[in-house]
């Protein structure tokens, strides 16, 4: 028997008065790290809240591991949630808070304490555990938010814009933590972001939401593989290089300082080397360029 | 079945949790326990413990003072000579306790809304009703215990000082039960009203201000409207043994007192041949009993009836008094301890059958609970 998918949206529609936040979307999410990508207002938070049971669907169903958290209260035991907004008490310390949250997730007190201590170590809060959360920096608070989402060792966590409000350094740390949570801890993750770079760096799978509809979905490698092209970056004599390549029967195009060559086989490398010498072009670097999600996003759907 | 990717071992070792998951019931217990800890300020700084300690002192200190005085004066010879009756003890502390509860209780609801912690609870195996019930019960249990400690101390002091504690204890177990019941009635009130208000105010200070201000203003206003401002009166004195007819007149006066506070108040001083003088405020049975006990030499009746009327007509006042927040619990404890009303405007309540006071009290508890629930309903799950 096939286990139900982690998340399954079936004709899911959510309407706030006249505003249609989600318009009849259907998708599934499996294991691994899945990015929910889309501009602000695309319906990412709404989708997450529907899966969590914080909102009731107008139509359709949002199922988590085959259950509907809106109805099935105990089904929420295996889900974690990190909201986008502030959600932390100020007057307690992280240790007390996480122990409490683990218990509210159903863990007995002794196990909750152990899990709280372990989780703080994993997210790097060990030395701050007995200070009250109100005194934490933004980055540390973000770690506590992540910690409370995974303290009960859920099967799946939903992270709503986990990097919002962080500086570039904090952003990288948080993404690293998300990756580790997904890869090393083995907790499946769905995280929403409006930043494509984040999703590309962190996720295995991607779902693109735009104006309440799913416009694309698939694995990140699926989005970017088979499109490899070789970028030959030279400081000058671009046209000469393209001509030299053409005389060897290699089609090439220009993008800024780079001469782009569709990479088909290793034999091209020798030909490109010859063309460079022939064209006297000063080589800066040569690298495979993978298509970025940004381009996919810009170009629209692509199967 | 499970297709979970095999988690790699991460430096110090992330371990998956395979222990028990107790779901909603554990969540309820955790929310209740956290509510108790928060109310008592446990796991928080020293400042969080100030208010619970003040509440405890409010409950206990008057009892300690009463017992100390009793011991020092040596006036305590038995149950009959208790300097303060148990039923009178609750009203002593009622207002201060309401003020303290007004500051403490909002702490259980408002920070969770302000800091958005509520959303973290609602994605866990608990629904909003679990949360509200757990918070309510936590504050109720803590306040009931604290409120009970004072009268329990007083009662235990009386028992121990009575000379024959064991025998005394057997006679007073009902009173212990009554103390717990009275404390629960007050605890429920101290929980329902401040939490009901805290459900609507964005900041703790506002909730406290509404509770305290409301309690003081309403209770002062009702007192002002229903209490007679001044007493005038006439005195009739007889210095011969009184007759059966006069006793019947006395009974009439007594009935008048019970039914028309502010309009007439009758006090009997009956002086017996033994030289003992007894004063009777309200109970015709007691008057009669005393008169049968010996031959009476003096019968003095003071009628207060010609003084100014209370501002509010007693026919209206008898209903208005139920709106007094400091009175609501006193009516209940008075019922429990069959206490004699010494406060005139509260006597208005005794115009009604007992269950009116119970209904009024129930409204004081249930209406705030209803509004709290209505306010939180939008947190859908």
C-alpha cells in the first residue's frame, strides 16, 4: 500500500471575501526540501495555513499525510510550523519555552526536556538557553522559531519565509540550518520564499505560485539540467572568437563578456581551445553555466 | 509504508524521536501546567512572583492578625467567642483580591495574543477551547487555593485555640468544606471577570485598569445610590417587664427591618434580670428565645426610620446591588455561612429568595466566559 503524500492539495480554493487567495490548485509534496516560490500575495502563506489547519478551505481539501489537520487535531502531532511573523514569548528562556512547546505537541515532560536541549544544540542556541527570549537578537529569535517547529521531531515542517527580516549573513546561516534540518535531520521541509536564489540553493523540489495558481512545479535539478552551456569569458576580441568557433563548425552566441557555446561533448573543449588561440582572445574564465531559476521564472512555464 | 529518507548522522548526532506521542490530552495538561506556572511566576524572574505573593499575603495576613489578637487578648475561649466569623472574613479581602487578580489574570491571555504565541499552539494538537479552558482552570485553581488559605488558617486557629481541638474539629468539618466552597466561588469570580476583560484589551495595563476601575467605581456608585446617607431616629425605652403584646410589636419592627432597609432599622436591647444586656439586630427568633430565657426587665427599641432615604428607591436598589462586582461573591459566601448582613445595601439582596443571589453570581461568571469565548472564536481551530 502506498503511503499518502506528505502534503496533498486537491482543488484547493481559499477566498477571503472577494479576494481569491488560492484558485483551485492541485499539487502534492513529497519527502525532501520543497520550495514554495512566488511573489508576495501569491498565496504561499495561505497555502501553508490551510495545510496546518489554521484556515479552513473554501473548497477542496488540504491533506497532510492523509489527514485533514483542520478536523483531525491529533494529526498535527507530526507537523511543525515556523510562522513568518514574530511568535515568541518574551519573558521565558528558550529552554523553558521549547520544553513547553514539545509538551503541547504531545511529548511527555521528561522527553520534552531532552528534546528541547537536543534541539537547541542543533540550531546553535546552546549557550543562550537560560536567557529570556526577549533579549535575543533577530538571528537568535529566528533559530528559536525554527527550534520550536522541530522540537517534537515532526515528519514535516512548514517554514513561512524563514529568512524574512534577516541580513545577508543571517540569511545564509538560516538557509544552511534549513538544509541541515532537511538533509541531516531527515525532516521533510516545505518553505516559502519570494527569493528565487534561496529556493534554488536550498530546495530539492519547487512549486511556483503566482496569483493563487500553481504555474510550475518539479525538481530543482529538473528545472536546471540539460540546459548546460559553456560560458567562455574573454576580456576582448569576442567577435574574432565567435568567427574562429564558427570556422570549426561550432555555433556560438554572445552574452555580455561571455561567448556561449552549447556544450554537447568533450570534443568541443579541444576545438574551443584552438579557437581561443586562433582568435588571440584573452581568456578570463571558462565555466558551465546552468540555467538559473530566475530565467525559468522570467521565461514562463517550461516542461 | 514509510518512505522517510535515511537521516545521516550529523556531528553530535541528531536523533529521531521514537518515544510516546500523547496528542491532545498531553497538550491540555501542558497548557494548564504552564498557566499555573505563569500565574505563580515560576520559571520567570523575581518580579513575576511579586503579585502572587501579594495575593497570598492578602489572603493570609488578616487571618494571622486576627489570631494574634485573639491569642494576645486571651479572649478566645470557644467557638462562640470567635472575634471574626468565617463568613465575615471573605468580604474583608474581596476588593483587594479583585484588584490583584485584575492585574495578574490578563497575563495569561494578552501576551499570547500580542506575541502571536497563539498561532504556535493552534498548529499543535490543541484547539482554542482547550487553550481557553486550560488557562481559565489554571488561574481558577491557583486563586481558589490562595483565597482558601486565609480562612483555613483562621478556622484552624480557632480549632486549635478552642482547647479541645479534636472534638472541635469534628464539629467544624462542615465549615472547612464551606471555606473551600466559598473560596472556589471567589476563585471563579476572580478568574472569569479579569479573563473576560483581558480577552478584549490589547495590553495588560488596560485590562487591569478596567477591572480595578470598574470594581471601585461601580461598587462605590452602587453603595452611594443604595446606602442611606444618615440615620436619625427615636428611642423608646421601657423599664418594666415587657408584655406579650409588646413582643409582637417588636417582631413587627424586626420584620420591617428585614424588608425595608434604609427605611427602618430596629435594634433591640434586652436587659435580663441577671444584668446581662443583649442586643438584637435582626432575628426575631433570637429575641423570643432570649425573652423566654428569663424575666426581662428592660426593653429598648431604637427605630431608625426618619432619616434620609437612600438616593435610589429600594425597589430599584434591590436589583441594582446585583451589579456590584465586589458584592457578587459576598452574596454567595453570605449564603454559605448564613451570615447576618451588616451592610445595609447588601441587605437589599435579602429581600430576594436565595436563588436570586445564585443566579446573579452565575451571570457574573458565565457572561465573561461567554464573551471570552466569542472573542476567541475567530481563532478557528
